[in-house]
């Protein structure tokens, strides 16, 4: 594998570059962990082109360079929001309804079976299911939901991966099941995750993280779990062999420094997960635990060591797969007076996430929230995944209209593949766990992940 320094740049704006990122560049080229103050410089510099170039160097090391066998991932999935009834009223949320509000819904199992049928008929490999914190649904509803997705798909000759429930929902379920104890919260979390896994849960999505800061938490989403509990849920999931994702919802009342602290907390949690998988790290300047990076030359990605030769074995220990930076959209929320982040801020935040989260194998440009053209640009500046052919996404959306057109977010596979190819990358359909999907129409199977040739 060539060194980062020898890889050709995809950028050409030398007159706009400055020298103040030289030490950061040297660290990136060696695959060393960046400090929080490095991150602050990346946010502060007017030289956004160099920030993007550095993020592209890392992305290209992990997943290949454009026009040189570099790959970008997409998947075929379907979203099922089982209920929008929520006990909380987070300020940035336009999704939730109270039980008797117009537009409140809770799906029954007939509805779920019909959604599974549509997913299987469209060739989906994944059902992504989340909802509000419903105050009245019993615990059994959730295990039945997961088992219904799994069993209906199997009865139709498919094997939909169930990615469901944010950390916030998992804690809510522990309370509904009356197993959550403040003095030993991981016991209740473990109880819930073990039973959901038994019912067919395959992984956890990354939502509900928002920004790991108590001030921001108390001002914008008080009542939701704090960062320590969110990280507990993901740690227990990893211990049980469940992979998870992570998000950061930025561009509202947080400071850029708080975004960096959020990223640092995530990468420390990932250090622990990767250590369980057998990775070893190096002591960092400001860290109290060995920093495990995936950005040093020759380091395998977790999916290259977690699965057996047939690609079917589940990892013995789970880990974070993907960081998904999510820009805040003010329309329709209680923070409507805020401007929200600009396109350049979105690009810079994603590039910095790629640089700071040196032990996350994947960075997703979630096209639903970034737009497909911006996701394409992000593929060249840090991202290696643009998510999939999502149908029905109404958690946070670009438009705040109440009609179906605002929530029916869908692109064809051909559009995703074209967007990736136009960005210079080879499109790779992945399943939820980043195993390549071999497809014949709506029939599919997975292969073992193999390192990208470089
Ligand atoms: S963000 Fe989640 S927890 Fe908060 S109000 Fe919306 S659905 Fe409920």
C-alpha cells in the first residue's frame, strides 16, 4: 500500500492553502491521532481545501482513491418507523406527536408484515426501525416487532437484517420492562439487548447521540439520556457482539469545540471495542488509554478480521462501524429561529469527523439530509458511504411539509450508482455489516469483506 504522502491529491487549489496545518498534515500522513486542539485548528482555518484534502488522504488510504480502484458503499434498505408517539418533546424534533395529536400513529403487526413484504420484493437487505419513546406500548411489542420482521422475511425466502432502536429507545425499553436501575443501569440495558438479539436484532443505529455535552443536552433535549448512558448502551451492545453506528447532530446551539469533544468520546469508546477485537494501540500524548487507529499503513479494517471466510460469522465482539454527521434542520422545530449549518460547514464537519475519528472504519454522507449532490462531493472529501435507497424517512427531513411527498425520500439504485461513479469511485453494495452483496435481481447473498486493492 503506498504511503499517504505518495498518493495523488484529488484537489488543486494550492494558492488557497496555508502552512499552519503542517504539523497536522505530518500526523495524518503517519496515521497518528489528532488532538482536540488540532481539531480546533481544522475548524478555525480559512483553508478548508486543505482540511478536505487531508480527509481525502485518510479516506483514500482506507477505501482507495478515486479512479484508482477506490470504492464507495451504498445499501438497499427500507425504514419502518413503528410509532411517532413520544413522551418527550425535544426542541429540535419535528417527528414526535402526542398520543391524541393529529398524525400520531403506532403500527400493528399486519402493517409491519406488509412493510417487510415490500422490502423483500424490492430486494432490500436491511430494515431500519426506530420510533418515539411511546409511553404505553408494552415491552412485548418490541420483541414481537423484531421477530415479526425477521420471521416474515424468512417466510418469503429472504434474510432482512434488523437494525433497530437507538440507545435512547433501549433505555426506554428497559424502563418499560421494569429492569432499569439507576444504580446498575448496564444490567437493565444488557437484559433488553440480550432479548432483542434473541428475537432477531442484528445491530443498533447511531441516533440519539446529538451532541455529548450536558449544557447542550439540558437546553435542547432535556429528558433524553446523557452521553454516559448513550455510550453504556453501545458498549454493552458491542460486548454482546452487536455492531452499532454513531451520529452527531450539529449546527444548532452547540459550539464547534463541543463537536470535537463528542468525537473524542466516541473514538475512546471505539478504542475499547477494537481492543476487545484484538487490536493494540499506542499511548497518545493526552490520552490515558492506548489510542487504536485504523489509519496507519497496513492496518486492517474491523470487518476484514471480524468475519469468517464465508462472510457469515457474526463478530465475536461488536464495534462502531460508521460515523454519520447529521446537519440540524431548524424548520418545524422549536429552534426554528436558528439558521442551521451552511453547505461549507457541512463539508468541513464531515471532513473533520473523518480526521478525528481515526478508528471508525466508515464515514457516511447521509444523502437524505445532505442531498445527493453534496453527498457526492463528500465522497471525495472523507466519506465512503452514502447510505441507501431509503423509503419513508420522516425523522428529520429537508422539507417540513406534512404531506407524503416530504417523507417519501427515495432514489433509485441507478441514481446512487451513477452518483458514486461520477465521483470517481467503484460502487459497492454492502449489507448492514459492510459485507459485499452479490445480487441477482431481488435475490442476494453476502461475501467476506476483502481489503480494497490500492
Ligand atoms: S428526538 Fe426522539 S426522544 Fe426527542 S421528541 Fe423526537 S422522537 Fe422523542
